[in-house]
C-alpha cells in the first residue's frame, strides 16, 4: 500500500514515521508513506498557499493553486491502478473500523490535510473521493486526523502487525468491546484475577470472555449492540447479564 500525505506541516509526521509500528512497516517496505509539503507547489513569489474568502468572513482558504497541482502530482506519479483521494474534515463521514478495513484494501491513498478555514470547494469537487472526520469536534488542522487515519488503516495491512490474530479479537472487530485482560501477579494488593482465567478450561474461558465482552458493550456502548449481529448463544448470554443486573 502507498499513502501520500499532502500537508503544510510535513514535520508533524516525523514522529510516526521514525518510530512506532507504522515506522517499522515503512522501513520494512510493507507500506510506503510519502509526505509532501503543499507549499512546495506554490508558484507565486511568496509561496503563499491561502487567500481571503470570496463573500467575506474571517480566516483564510487554501487556494486551488497550489492544491490542484499538488494532488495532480501525486496522482500522476502513482503507478497503482486506482487512487483514493481523502480529505480530512469535520464534514466527513465519521471514521469507523469498517471504513478502515475497506481503505486497507486500496493500493493508493492520498490524504489531504486542510488548514485555516478550509479548502477551496473546487479542489474537493475535482479530486476528493471521500471526506472523513475522526469525530464531532474541530481541530486546528487535518494533520492529527490524518495520523489517526493512517495508523488505523496501516495496521490492517497484512504484515504490519506481528500477529494477525490480534486483529480478530480486538474491540470493534465484531462490533463488541473487548473483555477485561489480566496478567501476573495473581494477587496484587488484595486485587485478584477472575478464577476462571486460571482454570485452564478453555471452553469456560471463551464463554467468560464473550460474556464479559457483551457486558462491557452493554454497560459502556449500548449503541454498538444494536448494530452487532448477535448469534443465539450470545443473545442468551445477554439475557443472563440483564438478569444479573436486575438482581443488583
Ligand atoms: C478533521 C476534525 C477531521 C475532525 C480539520 C479542523 C478535523 C479538522 N475530523 N478540524 N481541520
């Protein structure tokens, strides 16, 4: 997978590219991430990238020049058979694990980081395939959302994570939150580990984990349960949990 990032602050990406799991995948050649400075495509004397909004109002707008040539450049350089251009914006569809799974299948992703009051609409109309938000709040720019997207998508690319099994079990992979985890020691300042996890009975452990996963989801994110396609034995476990809650 190839990811091209277009930003006014390329240095913000140095930390994730030089360390972390994503950095390792880049160094191993499993993914390729190139960060381009939008300002390098400015053709005016002062390398200005923004201008005042037509119609008035506060703030500045990222202009078609340099954005159009910048996007055009990364698209024409790519030899992938298709490219997906993404604009990180609070107006986008809110990122979720399903979207990340889809994007992880793409050969070439271009991510545009907006700044100031936004981007000239003609750039979005001409090039942008998807607008993506990372949540209902406003940031100073699209760089942190882009890092969130890149991290979330890149870790799903085969070979990026050491153990592919770890993707299967985690929160959201099935639309449920994870079960609680414990490690040694068995007792810490009076706090103990649930007995079943020490039993060595793998069927019982599986059942306990599924039940706690359902319990966590019901308690913390009941909205997720409406979307999850539960199997009959899972609905039965939910009923048990509800009864336990009624007793308390
Ligand atoms: C982008 C916020 C995506 C949330 C970009 C200011 C943004 C954002 N998700 N806020 N520029």
